[in-house]
C-alpha cells in the first residue's frame, strides 16, 4: 500500500492562463447566444449549445456558470445533464420534430440534394444518439439489491 498523499494526476488541473480563460469565456458566450437563437429558429438546436456554454463557463467564469445553472429555462437542462446525461422526453420529441422539419425543408428547398442528404444523415445520427440518452436518473436503492437483504 502506498502512503503517497498526492492524488492521481488526472484529478488535478493546472490553473488556466488568462488567455485560455478568455477563449473559454468567448466560447461560453458564443454558445449561449447560439442556444438563445436556437430557441427561436427551428433549424438551430438549443440544448446542445446551452450544455456547451455551461462546459466552457465551468472553465472560465464561475459567475456565468452559476447564472446558467440557476436560470429558469436553462438550469433544468444543465442539472439534468449533470445527473447522468439525462435528456427529458419532451426535449427529445421537440429536437426530433425540429430536425425532421429541417430535413423536410432542405429536401423541399433549392439546396443541392447531396447537401440536404448529408445534413439529414447528420441529424439522424444526432437523433439516434439523443434517443439513447436516459430520460430519468437511475437510482440504486438498497431494497432492490437482493444481496444486501438478510435471509
């Protein structure tokens, strides 16, 4: 047994430079703007951009991260994601509907067919990934563990 008190290197992060924090903050703000725009445009998703914004804010601005986590619209999706990658069924249906509408628009419009089908394939991959996400955090309860019950 080792008596080395230093934690594994993967658990410690070196402090970020001012430039790195500024880049992360810029990304957090960019993703936040894209997420807000996505709330009004059916072609642009909201949830992934808000999650990316929270990720970048966690590395650059505790104040922005706190605001995002406590926001009435954005907070629940961030908290759900932190609870094990949970995506609500409502978010899945809304995202899938918007992706389907976007795909139909691309096929109907005057875009090159290869571009439309490429975008539809990408959206299909995102939809497949999205629907594989849990909708509820799976809790482990001792009463469900038969090995823990006395005979």
